[in-house]
C-alpha cells in the first residue's frame, strides 16, 4: 500500500478554503486533465484532447436518466474523464509527494488534491497509462485520513489507450449549496475560470453530461455566449509580441488587468488606478447587475520570465526602470503602459461616453465654484476627463489643483526649452511658431492666476459679511477671528507673505510695506526700540515707493510714513470719552506719540520719526451711538458718502501729522466691492 510522506489529514485540515470556492475541486481536476492531455500531445501530436464531465445528482441514477429535466436536483459528485497521458510513474510519484515541484514549470503548486479533499469525502482515481510499450492500470481511493490511500491496485490493462477518470464523491453540504444546479450555468463557471484557454483557442473539447444524457459542449457555449463580448488586440514592445484580450465578467468584483504566463494569472492589478473611469460596473440597462472588464495580457516573454513560484516575473521592476535601463530590456512598467493604452483604444466608445457624462457634471461645478479653473479646464480637458467620477466639490478642487500644478510646470519647462532652442533656431519664422504656441499657454496661466486672485477677493468679502452678522443671541463673532481675516494676529512680515493678508479691504495701498506687526505691544517688536507696553492692532511702516505716492514729495529722506490700524469688535457700544482703554481716538493718538518718541531701525540704520512724519490711521469699528458721540465731540467730519468719519491733525497744533479715518465694517465691505467690481464683472461674479 503506498503512503504519503507526511500526515495527509493534518495537512488538509490546515488548508483554508471559503465556502464560496465549492467548484475549486472540479477546477483542479479539469486543470490536471488539461495538463495530462498536453503531455500526451508531446508523444502524439495529432491527439484530439477530450474531457468529459458527468454530473452525479442526488437521487437514483436509473430514475434521473429518464427525466426530461434533472437540473432542479443538487449535484453531489462529479466524474471527470480525460484521454491524457495517465497516471504514469512520474505523475504518480508526484502525486504521492506533498508540495511536488513536478509541474512547477507549467504553474502547478502540488496542492490540488488537498483542495479536493477539503470539499469532498473521497477521490476515486482510475488511470491507464503507457509503460515501455505496454499499457498498465492504476486504481485507488484517496480520502482525508493519515495515510490517504485505500484499495490500491495496479496491473496490465486490457485497454490499449491512456486515460484517467477522477470521481469527486460526496461534496460537503456547506460547499454543495454553492454549486449551481443548472448544467449550462456550471458550464459558464468553468469557461470563466479557464477563460485563458478559450481566449487563445487552446482548450480541449470539454463536454458536460447530465444523467439523462443532456450534453453541453463548452467550446460551443463559449462561441454562443462569450466570444461576441471578447475584444482582442496585439502590441509590440521592442521585438516582443503580446496579445491583449478584454473579457466581461459578471462574477468579478472589480475591473482588473491580468499578466499571465503558462495560461495562468501571475500578477493582477486594479484597472481603476490607471483608468479612473473603470471603477464601477458597466451596466447595459438599469436592471442589469453590471459586469467588470478583465484585461488579459499574454505573450512568450511573460512565459519566459515568470518566476518559479508563479507569483511574479524575473525582469526589471518598476522602481529600477531608470535612465540607465537597457533599451532592449522590457519591464512590467513598459508592458503595463502599452497595455493600458491598448485598453483605452479598445474601450474608446464606452470610455468616451463615461467621460462625456462626467464632464456634464463637473463643468457646471467648475463654473459655479471654481472659475479660476476655467482656463485650466480649457487647456487640460483630457486630464479633467480622466478624473474619477463622483468627486465631491472639495475633492474636485484638489484634483484640479493637481492638474493645474502639472500644467504650470510643463509650461515653465516649455519656456526654458524655448530659450535653449533660440540659440540653434535656423529662421525667425520657425522660432515665431514655437514662441506663439508657448505664449498662448503662458498667457492662459496668467489668466488662471488672475481668476484665482479675483475669486479669493470675492470670498474674503463674503466671509467678512458673514462674520459681522449677529447670531441668534444677538452676539457678534469673536473680534480675534475678524482681525485675523485682515491680518494674522501676532505676526510680522517675516512670517507672513503678502498673499496671506487682506489689508486691501481697507486700502489697496496697505499691501505695500517693509515692516508690519500685528497685535503686539511696541516693546515686543524688534524693529522698534521701544519700552512701551501700549498695543496697537496693526502698525505699518511704508517703503519709499509708497511714501512718494502718498506724500508727493521728492525730498523723502527725512520722512518715514506709518499706518496704524485699530480694530474694534463689531456692534461694540461701551466707549467712554477720554478713557485710555475705551476711547479709540485717544488710543490712536497715544500710539502716534509713542512712535515719535521711540527709536526705529531699518536694516541696522536709524530712521527717525519726527513730528512732521505723516501717520495714516484707520479705526475699524461700527458707528454705534457712544462712538459717534466721541467722534463728533473731537470735530470729525463725515466722509462724502456719509458712512464714515475722518479728520486731519497738523503738527503745529498737535505736534504730529496724522490723518485718521473711522470706518465701519459695512463701509469697508461696500467700498471693497466697488473697487473690485470691474474684476468681478469679468468673471460674471455677482456683487
């Protein structure tokens, strides 16, 4: 009696197989039959390989044989007969050895029989094989016991043809529930599993037989139901040829690309990573459950370079495919890239439809929320088309930003390349063509920047309007939040760029400065050599260009203009005339005097602020009743539009020159809208 080299029962018990894989024992048996036929063809090239699979259902065979339809009865067992090489000495020795490497070259892993015993109660194997010019038989049972083998017998056969019959007897009840009863559906499952053979027309004749002699030829079933939905193309990389097949699967859970060797999938990848439109199932109608595309890549190059474990390939990996790569060496990256292009070409009609539907959703979103991406959309439509479907407004913004960044980089790269080409250009006409093409995109980048700038301003104005609204408890938004909208608190221009502040809300000229401090006491500002603990919200020292524009003075060296901005909480009405904490006019005057007394350094050189130094002061506060009393008591004049107040202080009377303006938040918003109206109109943004 033959024996296994280790405990069979223990090995089978360790094997995990989900209940949904109930047909895997049948698949393993069919696979062995195909290998046996291929092996026999080496000795007999004219052999027409045949596999007959008899379906044994619950019930008496004599009764079932007389019924017109037996497909309603559950399947209990299978008989698989092939005319392959048979269980000769080499194959039999491999069968006895756990994890045999005998079929490693063709993708075998040596565990097929364990999978069978995980599901069925017994395997009965009867085989006839050629042995030195004679034919012998070998019959035995195989069960999940320690020894495995039972009732082994062998001898000289009266039949003079090699063949093997494997009976898969008594499926486990839990697995049996997942076996389709219909002979046609069972055929579909087998075709799907062995689709590589059918796609390449390498399958033997496989016939399913019911007990009432109903037969289904799987090649005919494939031609009738599968072949019309199969797309095929070929591609060449270097001097190597590959075939691409695209099949539709109702059983798969996603669109995949399969890199195959020796008629088996070695590596698979999700297609949606490379073609985002292939994420959801494709449906022919609303009632259709949908199918997933399976892209299958085959070729002799893949067969040649598959590794021994059949889990990868022995050629250059993606991460090593760099500039030093030999031009003749093909990598998985090369194969993938060409295969994806080929897939997009084959599925062009479906992808075009999906992308058109996607753009119909995204284009209105861009026009409504992200006008700054309109130019990006126009110049990068193909990239937008390839975005995933179903993006939220926020996700779309991130993806468009990524597209825009790549586009900017490419335009910049073209510009640098253009400068290099100018050195070698033969005619001015040639250069002009290249330059005009570049300038078109370069100007479009500028339009995108301008759009983003305008939309940012509109958003800031809208946010300020929202922040100064009273809530349900008649309370206003925290003063610090409003302050930070104009300029981040406790920061200087060493840490804040011009793009991060919004002082243009008050005056466009406030964007130009050489020194800026926010919400700090004077002694905390290193540029101001002062010990005062007084604090102003914003203190701005203008540069020379700005000072000229404001003072209209040619002799500017003795002067340094300053701007002070003081914020008060919206709707505040606890002001007290003359109080150093509750009188904003007195606060501003005190700030001015402290600046004049202090010492100011710019780049290590002293700059004196004298009584003649001009100060521009803005008090941002709502005109409540008590504030109006203080303002009018100090002789302030209403602005021409009647919504704010201003006053000049001259050095002869007050020992400083200052222009002070009191601006309510509503006026700031209204003025900002009017100043930017022409920009908003260009982008069709309503005021």
